[in-house]
C-alpha cells in the first residue's frame, strides 16, 4: 500500500491528512497497536541486597551499574524513579537495559514504549527518550549498563501527554528533546543526566496558530549570534531569541503554505527552477528522528527533497536534498544520481558539515530502500552524493530503515529498522559505501522488536533502541 498524502490548509498552515490511522505502531506508515509488555528485566544476582542512589545517578548495585552477575540485587532508587533492575548478564555483546515506570503516574512504560532517541556524552552519561502516544513519553538518564533515573515526564497535564521522538543539539550545547506537540520545549543546557538541568517552556508565538496544533517538532538550530531556527509542520521559522513564551517567530520557508513563505516564492521559482518545491520535514510514522540538518552557524541547512511517496516528476522535486546556504531564506534542490522516479528520502543525518547520509525504507514500497552518502556537503549546490550498497536480501518491500547513525569518525555507522517485521541492524565500516547485515547479533535479545534509534559514542560503544521498550548497549564490548 502506498501512503497517499493530501495537503489541506488550516489557518494558513499546511496539514497532512491520510486514510491511515495515526497511532503508535509497528507499521512505519500507518500505526498499528502498541507492543505488548515484555519481560526484559535482567537476571537477578545471588546476593540480593538493595541500594539507594542519588538524585540523578540511580542506585549502585542494581542501579547505575545495572547489577553484575552474582550481585544483581533489587532496584536502587533513581531521581525520578527506581534505578535500573540490571541488564542482561555481563559478557561480550549486547546488554539489555529495561526502562523504568514512573512511580508518580499510573502508566506503564517498560516493555511498551518505543525508544525513539539516545544521546550520550560518555559511557556513564546518556539521555534516552521514548514515545508512548497513550501514556506519554519519558526522558531517562542512563549509562551503558542500565537506565538509572527518570529526568522528566511527557505528562504536562491530566489531559495532555507528550511523546518524544528525537534530539536537537545546538551550537551552545543545549540538548532539546523534541516532542509531538509544537508548543512546549524540553531542554537542558548542561549536565544532561541531572533532572534539575531540564526545563520546559513554551516555544513562543507565530503569525498563524501560535504552535497550538498537534504536530511534531522536526528540528531546532541556534547560531553563536543567538539566531534560532525551528522546523514545524512543514514551515521553517526564525527568531532572534531562544524559545520562551514571548519569543516571536517569523515564517521563513514553506513552498506549499498558502500563502507561501517567502511571499515572493513563485517569483523565485519562476526565475530559478532549482528552487525547491518540497515541504521541509518528515511525513511518516513513527517520526524519523532526523529530517533536517542545521550547521552550528546555520550557514548550511538541508532537508529531504520529494520525501515519502512524492516521486520525482513534474509536480515534485527529483529525489535528493533541498539545500540552503543563506540561513534558510531559500532552498535549492541537489538531486541524487540515478533513477529520478524513485521515492525521495524520509530521513537525513549528518556527522558534520561534510559527512551526511540520506535514507529511505518504507515497507510498502519496493523501490524505496537505499542509503546515499556525501563527503562534501559543505560545498552546497556542488555537493555530490553516492548510493551505498545494501545487502541484496534486504532490497524488498519488507524492509524498513528507521534511522542511520555514525560514530564521530564518520566511518563506522549503523542503520536500524526491521526486515520481515523483525529486528534489523546493518553496519558499515567504510562511511556508507557498503553495508552488511548483523541483525543476528541482537535479534534474540530484542525479542524481534523493530529498532528505531541508535547512538555511537565511538566505534566501540553503541546503544540501540526500539519498540516494546527495547534498549541495549554493547558497553562490555564484543560488537
């Protein structure tokens, strides 16, 4: 089934509607039911024993250390919830780390939430976010051994529960946990695993609906001079101050908005056919964790061209990326080489201003499975893209690619998702030129759950996240 998209305009804003039900799911396009609760607590030790942890680090035995074999113990107390109960037994390979339930809310998260984002500063300092459309998501602190505490809840009111689905990290070091509503910003400026570092503020106002619609936050960027950019619901906004209730955002770019941003968009397009037609942002579920790249000074910005099912024809851009070198005032298309009738990318991620990867992988579209890479993105319109070689067994409509992430060396990388509706993990050792299937290394531990997120601190320290509360690291080596 191709995902049929239709745009309507509500108070000046483009809004995507479809015939599919939008709810938490195992289906990348339509939703489905929430996963069943798993039984993923790590093995208990021989000695039992309890431990009480600090406000942000969770417990020691059974808390931040996760309980080694023979020590296990009961869960230590974390800052916002009980410390981790311990992962799978020590040894080479992957270690499973159960999520924590919120003791202040009568909702379940362990074995249910989709782990939608992971960001680490060290092996002992990670932030993990989750997506749960019914209970709301959570922001956790974790290490490479265990989930240690709850930092913040997506429950902001009795009738308002937000889910999280990706991170934006700005030039000043602010870490933003993006959520599925536009209005509120969850962020920390330092010491990301300390619950006292996290704040929640209103993003500000705009000329349309003041960000009250129920659509997800796609990207944030901040330049050293204090200039901000915010991508939401197919519109790129700009502001001269950080998000706050009084911050005024101005629409900069949205080709399909009625009227468009900028107001002279039609004149720009008539004068230069490389001007992008495509909306910025992602339009599939679950939300891709990254659909726009912004360099630290905002001088280079990119988003997918002809994303999802908008094939490259007379009405759409050719598959590729839309590129701005003027802080988002205009975007021009850089087409991928090859078949121009393929689907455009649904996700885009960059290691720096040169090394970027664009990918697609929709279960219902046999011609949508690929990963392109570039090593010269900073050249703007002169950048070049190359198609990576995926395993032949995965080039079918049964494959879903949900995220691509790389170590800081931009050489060692991983792609996560599902094949035949079970766990898929790919690896590259050459920057994305070729990929191998290493799914068997983690499939049994994941209990066949679809993967949706990952993080590489370096080439040896990797974290994976997925549906049904799956979170694992290879913190003891062996990958």
